[in-house]
């Protein structure tokens, strides 16, 4: 048996990319455990003996996300930097406005970004407003794509919050007549170390920043900061997905019985948002594998011009998606996050196609092009007789 090799990180690939961090075997083993892989193989053999054809398909992926750094993409010919910007402005009342260039189109940025800002500042979620997609108000931004919103956009927000907290700490220290390093910040309060009763709340400090009656010498009034974040590397989320199907030779129909997704996007800011993004992507990948196809006639005229001809997945096509996670933080941004937006679309189509082809092995079918429609499978099996498993 060959000796098992383990990667050490950061890992330089032969194609110039450097993987930031990963634990691929852990995700793989967790997926096998969740789906009960070896028991499924036993069940598969038993069902084949009865003329039923179960298939098990795996897909292991690594994705380059958090598109950056600007210097690298510039060398590749890009005519733009891939940094992100953020402005964090605290009002005299302690309310917080966050202006970000990461424009949300359904991923839940307002929720995730608010959670991080509220946690760092020790304020309530209701006191944080996220402003995005308004070119008349935000400083500048490079947008949302390639799962870069959290690794790049939110990292810029974190850097701006850190600047705000640094200024607030210096104001609080001045008011309390101690050195800034003598303060610790907990639950929205600057407390003197060892004397928790001697403290200034964040809202009180914000008010004093705008009253400007008693600020440190040379400090400007106000409490806001702008930050630009240009990461040193991409981030590389990864995972293993497993699909279990049954194929009915008489009709070519594929029934998806189970789907297990084990993903690692680093620390999860909001697990519910992660789950939603994975499930949306998985459904899209399943549709690509089994249903969706653009069909043209001999003149190049598109024939699938409406949902009457272009098949889309329905609820009946999709089983309950079972989730598992591993957590491998990235070293290239302050939150250690990696992004999750495309994970389901990357992994699902391959897992489902592999499962279908696994079910068709007794018939000697080794390749079919997506989508694996019932007609295509039926035609492939029409003149074939199953043989005993090898």
C-alpha cells in the first residue's frame, strides 16, 4: 500500500496558486460517516441481486474564493484592483452605519455584516445599519462575486471597526485619566483593568467624540473610519458531497434518495445563511446533472425557450439535504473565513452524475453527457443486459 502523503500549508500548487489552509481528509471521512458509506455499499449489492440499481457518487472540491490580491490579478492582466473598502460611522447616539462596497443580492449580507459589527462593538443588532449598492453613498467598492464578500468585503469592515475602536479607546482613556493600554473592552464598555466599576460605555464615548469638549490633545472630533482591505492571497474552501440515487432501467428515471454535504468555509458567521447558500447551490447542481439543457435545432435556433421545454427542479426532485461541517480557518483575513456561495454548485453535479454512473455499472455504461435525462438513460440501457458486479 503506498505511503499516505499529507499536505503542509500554505501549499504551493503546480499552477501558481497557494492553498491557504485545509484538512481535506477530515471532510472526506465525515461525509462517508454521515452517509453510512460502507452500509450503503452492502445495501447496493443486495439490491442489485434483486434487480434494483442503487448508485453512490462522491465529489471532493477545492475552490479559489475571495478573489485577490490586486498585485497578482494585475500581473494576469486585470484592469482593476480586487481590494474592498468600508466606512464605519458612529453617530453621537452610538448608532452605527456601515458603508460597504460588497453589494448583496440575496446572500444575507445585512444580517452577517451586522452580526460581526455588533459583536465587535458590543452594541445591539438594531443599532447597526448596513448600506450597500448605493454608489452615491459608499466610498468605492469592487462588488460581490467569487465568494469574496466575507473574506474581502467584511474584512474591510472589520479593519474599519478596529480603527473606530482604537480612537474610542483613546477617548475613553483620556476621560478616565488612564493609559489606553490600561483599558479592556467588554460588552460595549471600556473598563479599567482590575477596576471594572471604573468604565465608560461606548455610547457615552461616541457622544463625547462629537461634543468635543474634552478630547485628547490634537484629536479631531467625530467617530468614523475608512479602511481598504487587499488580502495577501485567495481563500480556498473545500468539502466532500455524496449523492445516493436509484435508477429505474425500464424508464430511465433517476430518483435522488439522499444527499450529504460536508463543507469547510472556515468559521461560520451565521450557520443558517451558510445552510441556505449550500442548499441553493446543491439544487442548481442537481438540476444541471439531471434536468437543465439548452436545445438548438440544425439552424442554431434555441428550442427550449420557456419553462414548458426547459426542465427545472421541483420539490419532489430534491431530498432533504444533510449537512456536516469542518472548520479550518484561513490565515489571510482577520475573521479566518473562506466563503460558501458557490460550494453547492461546484460539488453537486459531479456527485449526482457519479452516483448515476455507479448505478449503471452492471450494464457496462461508462459515460453519458449531462443532463442525464430519463430518455438518455433509457436509450443507453435499451439493448443492454446487466452483468454481475465486478
